[in-house]
């Protein structure tokens, strides 16, 4: 591509070689921008750019926009939605990355940018970075907390298994369960465990198997492999499905040295699929062993208590015999005492004395009754005489009279109580007079009568 500065200036050329000035061409903004875009797209092709991400954001269209920068310059960048879904990690501000793409011009703003088709972290694998990012996020949400871990059921009757039908993990799990818990009901939900879309399949399989009625525990996992092979179990959909499971989940991914996000979220982590099967039925074995120990303890306790009860019964029998004898002796002694007292109180011995006391009491009672009657008669005569003396009839018999008002509601005791013309009634010893007052003498000097 010729450099504009490598061409000679017009005044440096010989007069014979001077050409006529070129015709002036005027570009529109769109034409010039399109020409620059063509030069960039055809002149560079695919490029690799090393830089730090800033101003990273994802639009509602699914496209991701950000800026790549170093100490001296910056470059606009975009990743379209079709490429975003293939990223193994989450781009974020401050992350040092290497981008591969092609240069282009965004004509509405007149800016050139790189359209990225691939993005990888600088110095660190994308899968490892994605693992670290997701682990930090879920840990902050509390999905790794031991407080939310649930214990495995003691006697699982129905065990769910989420894994590939073609892998050795399924055969190992079934082999252990059939040997240690042949009566268990196994429910297998096959799924892909690696490759594109495997995480969504595993998550869907987990959500489906826990909806089966009676499933007590679920084993999810696969055999060993590289970090790329185990990537499905390091993705957020699988972690969310495990966390939302209503029954305990055992994670059995890879070998003992392999650690995945699913291991952190699960209620229990098993180093291998075979170990997961043993852990699920370990509670059953421990439960059965505990039953055997309790049965032995119960038997020994029953025998010991039976012997103790036997000795206690013998002691109680002896005590009852002694107590019965003592009660019998006391009752016999009391019987003799009461008999002697009863004989001493024999009525035949005391009948004469009782008859004499009864006759004497009868005489005293008759004399007392006669004296009481005499005193009552004497008092009655005295009271009758006093009553006779106080009777108003006796006073009337001696010539006195009682004066009443006209309706006989009050006795007239003073002359001032009546007025001339009033009617009064006068009660005599025999009969009654109705009189009219003609005059009155309040001082006792007036001799006029009624």
C-alpha cells in the first residue's frame, strides 16, 4: 500500500513532467466513511488484539459492547449475540483479554471498532476463569453454606440417578446399589454429560427426576475427565437445579481430585460415582447396624430388668408375708381388747343400776315439771291481775270515757284539738255516743258542754 508521503511534491518535479492538476472530487460523509470501511476490512482481515476490558455492558438485544484499552490508546469492540453464548467465561471490567476479530466501521457514529469472534483471558484459561467467577458469585449468594445442606435419608426407597447411559459411572452406581441395597427402587434419567448444551440437559434432567413421586435422594455425576469434559458441571444452570431440588442431591463428578461447582452446591460430595452409591446406602447400613445394637441392648436390658423384677417380687412377697402376720397379730390383739371392753360393758350387769337411775330420774323429772307448772300458773295470775289493772275497760267501768275524732282515727286529748261544730265520738263502759262540739274551754273555765 503506497505511502502518501513517499510521493514527490509538485514543486520538486521538472517542468516537463508536471501534469495537469487532477480534477477535484468531493466526497459525502457517507461515501468517505464507506471508503474507509472498505480499506479497513480489506486491508487487515482477522486480527488479534491484547487489551483490558472497560465499559462492558450487554444490551437487551444480547450483543455485548466494551472497550479494549492499554496505557496509550483504546478500541471500541462488540461481540454479537451469536458469539456471546459460546464464551466460556463472563467478560467484565478490568479483565485482561486477547480478542480475535475483524475491523470495521460503525458508520452512524463514524467510529471504527473490532467485531470480536473469539475472546480468551490473558494468561488464564477461559474455563478456569469461568469456574472462579461462578464460584465467587454462588458463594456470595450462600449456595455453598453448610446450613442449607440436608442429611441423606436413612432408608431411601427410591433413588434417582442422573447421568449418561453410556458411561461407566452408571454401571458402577448400579453395581454398588444392587450389592448393598438390592431392594432399592432405581429411577434413571439419562442425559448428556459433556459437550455443547450438556449443562442445560443435566439441569433439565434434575428438575424432571425430582418431580417423580417417592424419590428420596438423587445422584448426579459422571466419570473423570479433563476440565473441558467436566465443564457442564461447572455451569450455573446445573448449580441452580441442584440448589432448588426438594430432595438431597449427591454430586459424583469425576475422580477424587476433580472438584466442580456442582460439588460445592450439592448436599453431599462423593469422590467417585461408586462412592456416591456407598454414601447413599451407608445410612441404611448404619441404621441396620444401629437396630442390631439396639436389639442386643434391649435384650440385655430386658433380661437384667426381669432378674431385678424377680428379686424385687421375692422381696415384696417376703415383706407382704411379714406385713400380713403383723397386721394379723395387731388385729387379734385389738380384738381381745375390744372383747374385754365389751364384756365389761355387758348390759346384763348394768341393767339394775340403769333401771334405778331411770326411776330416780323419772321422779326428779315429774317433781321438776310440777314445780315449773306451779311457777307458771302463779306468774300467769300475777300478769293477768296487772293486765286487768291496766286495761282501759276497767277505767271505763269506773265512769270514765274516751273521746275520739269523727272517723275514730285519733283520741282527742286536748280541747284545742277540736273546734265548735266538729263531731266527736265518746266511748263509754257500755256503748258509744256521737256528739257535736258546741263550745270549748282550753283553760278549763268554760262550763258549756258538748
